[in-house]
């Protein structure tokens, strides 16, 4: 079974959080997949080219799920349904729709 992890999980792991790293290891690194949005969010957090290059190396191992039309439509519906009531943000809507549609 593949597990799609949100961006904050990778930030915690890459910052050395041992609890998060242990949980990822229990899942099995080959069973973890990233959303294209997670890749973008991780890249966005880099402060310079060296950090970006290091991040590319860290996530190169993982499979990535791209955004397709049906995922975009579902994410738009999530924003319509949950933005006002729950404060849902666009990246989280896309990641959630990706998980539902592709896993």
C-alpha cells in the first residue's frame, strides 16, 4: 500500500525529528509517495541553490503523483465546500484530492 504524506511530515523528517523518521521507516520508504504540490512546497522553502540541490537529492528517491484534470476538479470542490467552514487552503485541497483519486 502506498502512503501519501503531507509536506509537514517531510519537513519534520528532514529536520531530524526522530519520531517522524521512525514512523516513516515503519511505513517503508519505498511505500511513500509525494504529491507534486508537496514537491513544490518543499522547493519553495529552500533559501538558496545549495539547499534546493540537497532537497532534490532527498526527494529523488520517492515516487511523485502529478495533478490531473479530475484531481483539479475535486480539489476545487473541496475549496468550495470547506474553505469557509474549515479554512482549507489550496495546497491541502490538491494534496487531499490527489490522495483520494490516486491511492
